[in-house]
C-alpha cells in the first residue's frame, strides 16, 4: 500500500503511514475507513509498529465510501460525522446516529458534538452550532467507586500515559506538601496514589486514590484542573449546523440507509473495538461484524484462531511474515481467551 501511494500520489512512507494510522484508529474516529491488523498503536499512547509488520483492508464503512465515490450508492455523510478535529482541524465530530436521523428525516439538529473517545464537553456549544468560533473544554469521565475515583474516558487525542504522568507529578507524592500546609489545606495533596489499570479487556481505567475521602467532589475538581485531564480547543464549523444538515446532498439516500453504516455505529465499544454481535452474545468469543464481501477461511498458527470473511480489498502495507494470516476476515473466532483478548 505504501508503495502504491508513493507511485500514484507521491506520498512517501514517512508521510503516508501516519495518514493510514489516522484512517484506521478506532479511538479517533466514529467510523474508521480501514480495518487494521497488527500493532497500529493504542489509546494508551503506544506507538505503531513498523509498516513491515502491519496490514490493512477497507472496513465496511470504507467500502461504502468507495462505492459512493464510484456513484454506486448515494453520498455518505462521513464529513459531517467525523469533522477534522482528529487530525488537528477545528471542526468537531458529531454522534453518527443523530446525524443519520437528522438527514433521513430532514431535520436541522444533530445534537451537540460527540467525541469517539467519550468524555464530557462544555463551553459555548450554542455559538459553535451557530457557526461561530467557540472555545470547548474536553474533559475525562470520572466515576466514583468505593475508596477511589476512576477515569474511564479521555479527551480526543490524549493518551492515558500523559494523564497518569501529569496526575502523579501534580497531585501525589511527587509533590508532597509540608505538615503545616496540610493542616491549613486538606486538599494540598488531593491524591495518595495514581495507578494505570487500562487494558484491552477493561478499556481505559486510571485509578486515583483520594488522600482525603471526605472531600470527593473537591478532589474531582482538582483532578479536572490538571492538563490533559481537561483540554481547551478552539472549534468552528464551516457553516451553522442547521445549514450543513439541510443543504447536504442526500441523493437517493441509499448511502444513508446502507446496512454497514448504522451497524458500524452501534457496535462500537468505548475502547475502540466492536461490541459482540448477536451471533456471539452470551459466549466468551469476540466476534467481528459480518462482512458483505465473499467468504474466505484461513488459519493463523500463532494465535490458533480462524479468520472467516472476505479477501482483503486493499493491498497490505508490506509483506507478511511466514506463519501470519492475511487480514481477510469479517469474523474472528478465538478458542481460548476472553471477550477482550487481543486478536493480534
């Protein structure tokens, strides 16, 4: 794939590979255009592996967008859904379900911005929807559990490692106040410990132990004051959201009613993987959504699992090592391992 992009478009690997990572990052997009196999990084801040160890294909949504480009189906509102914030722009994303409902019914309201990573959004949202420049504050979701506070969702583009490092530096033992200061201000050291328990099974889970359990609300406020638990961004829509929805060309609406787009929207999990489908409900086996492409079956010795689904619809980023299965599946079945087991 990298050789093809360089030959046809002049994008060298150093420029093209990060672009492919953005299009397949399930923690940055509501509807990723690529299905990626191998180590493509994570929300925890892990970097992607070298291109020779990764491969990709078009996701069902990516195949739908390609069909729309060929005029085989109507337009697909990926620009309205994803925006440009994930690649450093100023247009925030919106909830796919609300955008689709507004376009299908002819409505002019798709609700407030919604990040694929979750979290809370505050600021001048009314001004943003009216097309004005607005300052938005993106913050983590903090849940109170017995004896601890758990951060379960992060702002868009913020890795878990940065949150943990800054909380440890600002609010724990790394900045221990004097006994006299603690007597004057019980929240001078609001946290006694910060642990990162995030994983592919549990999702984002940063555990904060309050030093004073009687001041939970004040401790949460102190946590939110730390960057990047809360980040501020200047955002602006190219036009009022009501105009963007009413003026969007629906065509024959076949791109809106295609099965793969709503299915991809509703099966996403908070950590960026698909939720179990009906065929895997009640079992311990993770299951990817059925694919509209012709079926193919291959096996992978490394993980002793079977891929069932289509041939790759795009070229691999590089050659695959012997013993590894090409990414040609719509469904992954792993005999051993729980629902959150990493298929790669």
